[in-house]
C-alpha cells in the first residue's frame, strides 16, 4: 500500500503501531523524512492481499475521472485471472471477463474502512458529484423546479456578497442612503431583502409571477429600508441591463444555476477540485461560462460608467 | 543542454491581450476597488510555476503558497538559500582579497554560527559545500589571483520582455532576481542544490528560469541600466546552471522556451482575471507532457500533496460550507495584493522605462514610496552614509521616521536593474536635518562604482501596506480549511471543530441565546 506523508509528501514511511477507536482500527505511520506521525484506517473488510488491488482500482477510477473520462468507462483496471477470480467474491467489484478488467462498482456502497482511505475519500467525492449531476439533470427537465433552483442560486449569490459601496465624489451620497448602506450592519440588512431583490429581478425577466413554493418569504419588511437599498443598488437599472437582450436573460439563468450547483456541492460536502469541476463542466459549457464572464465584465463597466451617487461592486460574480 | 526534452502541450490561446494598467490607475487617479482591471506583474518564479502546472498558479494566487517547484517542505531552514548566500559571501571575500581560498571552511563555520544554523542543517549544508568546493578549487584560485567583478542577487524588472511564437511577438512585464552576474567572465549563473552527481541535464526547469532572467536583462533599455553595467552587452553573456556537482551551460536560442513562456503568461493573465479559469487549469494540470495524476504526481511539485491531493480529514463535517465562505476572501485578498504590490511594480518600472509617463510617476512616488539618495561613503561592514539632497524629501523622510521602524528596501542602482538589500537605519548616527542617513545593509555588499540608490520603503517595496501579509492570511485560511481530525472521539471534544460545525452547520445546531434557555 503506497503511503505518503501528508506533511512533506515523502514516501519514506514506517509503520508505527496501531490505534483502536470505538468504530475502527487505525494503522499509525511515521515519516522518516520529517518525523510526522499520522494514521490511516486499517482495512479489515477485504483480505490483506486484495487491499492493494482494491486501492489500485480506486486510484484508476479517480485518475480517469480527473482526466474527464465518462463514469461508465472510468476505473477499469486489467488483472490476471487469479485476481479476477478473487474479486468475483467481493460484492462491490464489477468484472468484465471479456476484457479481463475489473473496477469498483460506483453503484455499490464501499465498506467504511475502504471509504475512509485517501483513495476512498476521492472516490466518494466523485460519487457525490455524479449524484449532484443527476439531481441537476432532473431539475432541468421540470420547469417549476428549474425556476426554483435559479431563484435559490441567485439568492445564495446575493446572500454571500460582500456589498462594497463607495461614493464617486466625497459627499455625493444622499444621507438617507448613507445611513443604511454604510451602516456596519449593512450586510445583515441587505441580505434580509435578498429574496425580494431576486424576486423582482426574475419577475421582470420571466414576465410572470415567480412565486415559488418552498422558498422562505420575508416577514417584517421595513419598506423604507428596502426602497433605499433598491435605490443604492439602482436595481431598476440593473434589471433593465439584463432585459436588454435574450442572451443576457439566459445568462442570468445560467448564473443562478451555477450558484445552485455550488450550493448542492456544499450540501454534499464535495471537496476534491476535480469532482467540483466535473459537475460544473457537465452542466455549463466552456463557451457559456466565457460569455457569462464577459457579461459580468460589461455589468461592472455599466455600473462604473453611469454617474450614480453610489458605486458598488462584488455582487454579481461567479462562485469560485 | 535542455532539461525538459519533451514536446509541448498545445498552447493556450489568450482570451484577450495582456491587460496593462491604464494611465489613471498608474497615476492613482482612480479609486482602488474590486477586481483590478490589469494583470499581475509576474515574477520569474510565477512563470516557472505556470510552466510546471497552471493549478500551481491557482494555489499560489488564491491560497498564498510560495513556489511550487521544490518549494516548502516542512518549516525547516531553507538549505538552498543558505548555500547560495554562503557561496556569495565566499566569492565576495576572495574576490576582494579579504580571505584566501584555503580559509573557506573557517568562513563556513563562522557563517553557520552567525546565522544560527541548526546542527542538522549545518550537516546537510556542509555536504553540498564540500562537493562544490572540491569541484571549484581551481576557479577559486583564479578568483583570488584575478579579482574579477562579480555581483550577487541582482534585481531585474522590465516591461519589454518579448516572446516570439509562430512569428508573432508579444510584450510582457516580468521581474526576477539573478543569483550571480560575473562581469569579468561574462556569465550569468543560476545556483541550486537540486540535482545529483549523475545528472546529465540541469535540474527540472532551472534552465528555463535562467533563460527567462537573461530575457529580462536583455530587454532593459540601456539608458535605465546603471552606469556600472551600461557598457555590457548581455546578449553575449553565457548562461550557467550551477549545482554542487556540475555546471550546465544553457543555450540562448530556445524556441521551445519562448512557447512555454507565452503559454505560462497566458495562464497567469487568465487566472488573475477570472476564477472561471480554475476549471480549465484543472483540466490542463501538470507540465506540458509530464501529466500530474493521483498517485503519480510530478515529483518536483510541492503542491501535489499539500494542496491538490491533500489528505482529507473526516472532521469538521461542515468543511465544504467553511470552504465556500472562504472563497470570496481568497479572491479579495488576491485583489488587494494586485492593488498594493503589483501596481507599484508597474509604477516603478514604467517610471524608469517610459519617457512619457516617467516624470509624472516620479513626481507621484517621490517622497511617498521612493527616496533617491546618494551614497556618500562606505563605512565598511555593510554600513553606508547616504545623502538626501532634496530639502522636501529630507523633511518627508524625517516625518516618516518619527513614527515608523527604521527599515527599508534599498536598491543600489536603478529599480530595473540594481542590487536589492534590506537596510536598517542607524538613527543615532543619522542627521536628517542635514540629509545624512546612516544605514546598515543586510546581507553585506561591496559597492564602489554605483553612486545612486533608491531607498524604497517597506516589505518588498512598500512599507505602509505590507502586501505579503495578505499572502500569510490566505495561507492561514487555507490551512484552516484543510485542517481536521479523523478520530470521532477527539473531534467530539475539540473546540475548534465543534465551533466550525456549529457556525457553518444548519441553524438548528446553533446555540440558543441565554434568555431563550431561561424561558
């Protein structure tokens, strides 16, 4: 089993005893280069001579998914007949006798001890990514759910924005606006009204009532505050900007969807960059992303060129 | 000899040309905010890292990592830096006649004790030095007899570094540091401890790094080169990568390197422009044809196990939410670095290399970020008396020194080509009313021909806005994001993990207020 020091990346590692916890047993290791002691789960669910075989299959799956291979084609590893015969007895392995290759079946649940190895964690991340992909594909087929997803995505974007405001020239900002948007509590205040801002934007874009079930409605609205925020953001002008062309309307939908995907990625707890990239790439094409980026640049220019009393940035953006 | 003899991956097509800062931004007439409308002023190290892997640049820009190539491994002393510093000290001492080649080991032990080098590091360093000394004995004797002019740690910066690919020439800004410039023997040397005795080629990408430095130095306008080097024709200089075991001569005509450099700079521009490029960087990870794959990563890249394929911990469970909330901070901190550090690099380089904007920029920066001084006297032991002739500048410098630490960056020569050192002001011996400043320079330097120096305040360049701290914050955030525990029993008791899971978890997890409990 290839073990690498998580601190320095050295492969010069020695076994350093065992540790037992309530749920599982751990093998301790010590790095000969930097002296770091770390532990890995002790795999007991498969025979010791098959551990490396299983891990190699997981590694192949991760490598090939990283390289952008389709999930059904990824992870197939060639083995000799003896190993294939042994792998047949393991329920989470899939075997192609014709090509004499085997892989870990992505539809089966991995035993806990294998799932908690480095290979198992990355493999699980890809399985989660595939789950998110399936969810998004389903949502795209259902108009109601699709709209809800876009709304949730845009809401997430507005709720996580930093809201930087500044005056073009000193003293030009009306006092009423200043009191709200330069208030130390401005983030909380604006985020409170994010739902209304998104609703208003989508209502105009879709030319229909966008009331979507399941989204939290805002209660205790201070309409003065809301009007001031709208005025500071020049929300009407922003809506006008998006309404100017059909492409922009589609792009704002894409933006909402990207943020929704980001939310789903977070909900599933996907950490591996490759798995996150896989979801985004399959849903939004490279050219769509490029266009979206260009539109966001145009929006920045639009905001800075118009001589409003208040300038702002950092609200419409891509989740990195 | 070329270290990397593989064919290249397809070149990245730039989304748009290099974004240079507009005049209004250079002259600081526009409010600094949001995503900067210009690209980073890349260092040679950035370009080399981008050639190694575009994902390394993502980690470098957004997560505050230093170099990817053979970069940080643990927090121990950097033997490579110590090795180079010692060789520089030894050669300087021999060339100036202070020490003979026979006294090399005395100097070594003195150097280690002065630097407080640990026993283990000293042992490692001694090994490299003994290899080097065995091989270089004759050249040290020659140094002792001929007393050539050698300069170490030369800072070079240019906005006119041009690369030609398929007949199309493109101009870029790059800055870097030359390890050794031997004016007598017409050589530029890049020193490293990487490589081994049997290596036939220079260490991976070191030849490219040296070639880039040569490209910078040859692109600098002759008028901006300090008098001491103005007569030199750097086009004719020979390039050498020096390891403890062997010297490798590097060819200057390198069409492959031109392609690599252009590809790397396109990645740098695209990644600093938009986070969208991170997706594409991942798909193009690895060197041009040394792909980086899980379990089979590029050996020389330190990012593989500390960033790309870092071990994931089971706890905290809400790490993904923590990571999502940090992402906007990474980008914001990167933007701040561009506004404070990279814009200043553009200003200083353009000030010297652009005759149209030069005077306006000089007026803007003088007395704020740079202070032109004349070297009045070399007191020896790295101490100099500097003179500030302009009365206004004297006053400003006096005011600044009232409430700040007396530490600067000093550049002997010009910003585009000069010897950069850290300078500490001796306040007791200085008389700022008369414009007389006494500084101690670290590491020591022998200057006889250069008369003018710029005192450039702060960190690398700017004291009042220490941009490098943003990188430290980025790194700390990234460490926290990736930190965790595997053992459930420990995680249950760990305050930080419980705090993260509570803050970033669903709202039902959050603690109730005291009044709510009372009710």
